């Protein structure tokens, strides 16, 4: 599978049996996009669920992300091979730089070239970045070309719409994946979202996810509950009007929820 499915299953913070169950339930319900990362500490569990599933490997899009300590050109490929071993896969569909190297200790170009080499070796079908600002994305483009960057995965939800980064990527033909699309559930209590959901007889989560997808973004919400996984999948059937989208557009308030001390200087 080459294109990134619009709705995926995130596994951030899912550990042990919880991670196995979430991925298993997701695959049974119809998810065909699973997102994990080295730092999540659950690649082995994701791999166990993938292997146990009756869904053919070719039908599932699997993403993992390289942690900051493995971004050096001498470490990246070895770390990806370790990820593949844990995932019980010969190849992932997409490999991302999870976070830019703190204090630019490893140049963006070095990591991107290593990712290109990993792709050439058949370890990953596509490469991309995550948590990249406009300036960092420009560096990545200069290193490998925009056509070689499958996505920039960033925090993006109605309260933090990241318009500058999203527009910068789109103008260069780079897809955007929205993580934390429900803002840890905060969006689900917003009166405007609740009003639209009630009128459409939809769940608030479905409305928020449908808004992101209407913008052309992929979304990767996570849940430990099968009923929530099923409800999120239903967002694919929700069609928001231009008026509804405009109302949600108006919820922007710059509320960034993921901001570790090693984060880049945000746009």
C-alpha cells in the first residue's frame, strides 16, 4: 500500500496487552493504517497484533518513527532494522524522523540521506518527517527533494490548526498527518463541535476527525475502547458543510499540547 490512508490508528501511550488489543480490535473493525514509534515502546506489541491478524500484510499501512538518539547516519538504519525485527516485518510503509535533532546535533540532511538509503535498501517504502517547522521542512526539502517526503506529521486539531506549517507543506506537494486530532479529548467538549454533532446525529469525535479529513489531512487518533475505535472509523462517512467547517476553523486558539523541552522553535 503506497498512499497514506486518511484515517489511521495511533498507538501513542498504549503499552503491553493494551496495545495488542487496540491494534487487534482496530484491524477487525476495518482500520488499515497503524502508527507506532520507537519511543512508544510498543513496536513488539504492534507487531504481535499484526502477525496474529487475518488481514493480509499488503493491506495494512504501517508507520514507525526514528527516535532522536538514532538520527545519526551511523545509527538510523540499524535502529530501523531493530524496529522491523520488533514489528516482525520485512518493510514498513513509512518511516519518519520523529522529532528534529535537539539543538541540531545531527543535521537534517544527514538524517534524511540515511532515510533515503533505508528506502533504497527496501527497509521502508516511503520516508517523511514529524514535528518539523517550516524552516526544518525547507532543510529536508533541500536535502532530498519534496517528492521524497511523504508527509509531515504534526500536532493538529481545531484548537491548534498549524496553518503556517500545513500551508507551507501543501504548497510544496507534501502531505500532512494530524496527530492528537482530538486534543486529548478536549475538542469533544467544545460547544460548537457538540452542536454540529447533535444536528448531524454524529459523535463529536467524528465531527472533529471529519473536519481534519475535509482539509486533506490524515488523522491518527488512538483509543483503548473498541466502541470508540468503531466510532472514530465512522468519521469517514461524515460530510461537513462549508459552514460547519468554517465554524470549526474559528476555534483556533494556539493551544499546543505536545511541547517537550527538546522541541524546535515553533512557527
